[in-house]
């Protein structure tokens, strides 16, 4: 298959939905010879918020230490290949197409067809093996206990801050969600945790104790280093990342850490696009109240009391009133639009979720909302959905937006 044909086929597998469980991905990894070789360290990262930034920091600092790294994250913002990177470079289109062609033939011979996410994981792990990666960083897709990434044996397990999200899959209490995240713990492997809600922390500690995992709770943010990602929360993410690297046996020094953190990139999280012919644009995929709170804190740290034009959209199943309660105070005006996914919430419904007394302008398309947002002088904050951020990033960078529900 050509690369476009391969992507079309892969995206068509989204019709198989989301299947939580490890038997399918284990079988696919085995059949495709995609488990990591002996001696390759695997750092597995779960959590509700900060997973991506923490993974990016682990990867960047490990590369600064001289290791060849494999980084697996999801979802992508613009291009599917963002999910699979070796030493900071996305998998090439021709290699991606060739391997998806192999995987298509393999999947057609299996009794149960693998899901989009399972295929993507197998593709990534085989690519990391072929490229002889020495350290692999895996971000969970959802939860942990039954997430496909948990089929890969981990050497270090990391849990970033836990909050209420994906409750239809993971449970509707903080304890239930924490138990799902702790499901990544491996017998005897070090477990690293960011600061947690006391109820979530208790669950993590019990699970670590049961699995005889050396458990480290990060109690202080990392200070004294320049971090390329904005916001005070990134000092906490950096501390977690360094604890994970230390547990993995990666040799660290001040210079290595400084170099890695000063060059870390994680798009779509307070990502700034300044310009001379329009207002500055900031992209942030804050799609739950915890992430919205972090975004609000970062905004005030960077812009003080300066107000934004907020361009907002969201998908179903999210706590939209909770998100807007935190973001609306940042805005002098609010623009609402739909996003390119079947899960998009209509703008009229978004409007009803605004805090009392707050109004917004509704637009039928992103393009119209974007044009209206940059017509003023205030900085433009585009937030609320990674789908929205991806569409905006593609427009700003001239890329082709590959919409994906998984």
C-alpha cells in the first residue's frame, strides 16, 4: 500500500471500536515480533493529566544522555506519525506504509481483528525494535490495567496526576480510576507517582505494596533548571520524569538534564504562535477541569491579568461546565465552534454550559470562528479539545489535519 492507502486502511479499523484487554495486543505483538529485545528498558506512563509532557521529558533527557529512544504517545494532533518517534524523529512515511501493509495481512488472518490502537502499538514496538532503541517510553491510551500498552513488560511504571476522566470506561470515583491506573504496576518494578489526591495515593500505595514495587512519591518540583514547556506544573512533571529515569538506571548530570529539559517539545500544550500581522495564538488541549485549572494558572503566570479571545470546543463525555468555569474568566470574548469528530458537542449545547451571565458567539465552522478570533487585538487561546487544537495547528503550520477518534 502507498502511505495514503495505508492510513486510510488503518483509520478504517476505528470501526472495531475500543477494546480494553491484554490478550489481543499480546497476541499481535507476539505474531509481529514486536516485543522489545532483552536489555531494552521500558518506561510506562499512566495518569489523567501530564502524561504526554512527562513522556516527552523522559525521552528528551534520555536522548541528552546519549540513548537511542523510542517514544509512543497518543493521540496525534495533526499527523498520525507523531505517535511513533525514534530519537525525536517521526517514523518515515515509506516505512510506516510498508509495516502497515504487513500488519494488514497479519490482521486478516487473526480470529479477532485488532483495533486501531492495538495495530498502532504493534507498529511502534516493531519500529523501535528494528531501530535498536535502548529505552522505550510508552504513554497509555486510556486507564492502565487493560490498556494495550500494558501488554508490553515495563521496567519502570509512572503515574502522573489522577483525576476524573473517561469515567464511562474507568469508573466514576477517584479510587476506581486510581486502581485502573495502578494496573500498570509490574511485580518488583519501581513505581513512581506524582503528588495525588489522598484517596488516589492510598490506592496506588496499596497496589504497589501488593506487587512488591519500590514506590516513590515525588514530593517536590524540580527547580534550578530551564524547562522549555510553560507553566509551574511542568516543574512537577520534570521531577517525575527524572525520578523515572533514575529508576531506569539512566546516568544523569546537571548538564544532561539541563540540555534535555531546555529542548523538550510537546505540541498543543500552551504552544505559542506569535506573529506580527495578527494576535499571538496559544494552543492548549485542556479537555478536563484539572487540565483547565493548570492552563488558567499558566496563562496568569505568562500573561498576568491580560484577557484572551477564547476559541472553544469540546466533545461529548467531558465535564464542559467544569472546564468553562475555569477558562471563561480568562476571556474578554468567547467564540464557540464544532470540531471534526462524530463526538462533537453542538455549539448551542456548549453555550448552555457557560457560567451564568457569560455569553459567547457561535460559529458553524472552525474556519469562521478562527477568522473572527484573530480579527481583534487580544491574544487568542484555542482550547477545550485536542481535535480543535489539531485543526488549528494544521492551519497555522500548513499541514494536513488527519482527524481521528482514537
